[in-house]
C-alpha cells in the first residue's frame, strides 16, 4: 500500500462526508452513516498499512508476524475511529447545541455500531491489501 493511494481513498471518503453534511443526506437517507464508518475504517487501515510498511522497509526488517502486522493496522484504525467519535461528541455538545442542528451521536448503541463498523472496515482492508505487502 502506498501513501498516495491511502490518502486519495481517505480524500474520497471525506468528500462524500462533506457532500452528505451539506445535503442533509445523513438525516434524509436512513442508514447511510454505517457505510461511511465502514469506508472510513477501510481507508484509515489503508493508511495504517502504508505507515507500517514504510517503517518495516526503513528498519530493514526481514520478517514480521502477520498478527503483529494486523494488530498495528487495526490498532491504528481503532485509534482514529475513537478520535472521530470524540470529534462527533464534542461537536454534538458545542456547535450542534448552539446552532440547533441534528445530533450525530444519537445513542451509545450508535457509537458502538460506528466503532464496530470501523473495525470491520479496517479488518477487510487488511485482508484485502496484505498480500501486496
């Protein structure tokens, strides 16, 4: 995985997110939030793969356990997913309250589902792209 591919993939997800925000698609299309969290996890895992591969190459490591590789990538993905959920929480309790917008986090169940979908997207990306490592 290259940094360029990963960053382009993340850019595409961010652009969809911006379009969905400005068109109120998150509120008009039931369930669109789930695929976006899955896609976010997938693309962030692509970046995690690129970072890990860069570090392995730079360190001249000859062999690395697939489990260690997976744990690095999925740990990176989950870290970003948790930070994203904090971002949603902070916005829900500041700008959303002040502007009267719809809340992004409607329940704990929604937050847990978002994190699970990020984990699943990251795992799929790892399985899909690990052969290229």
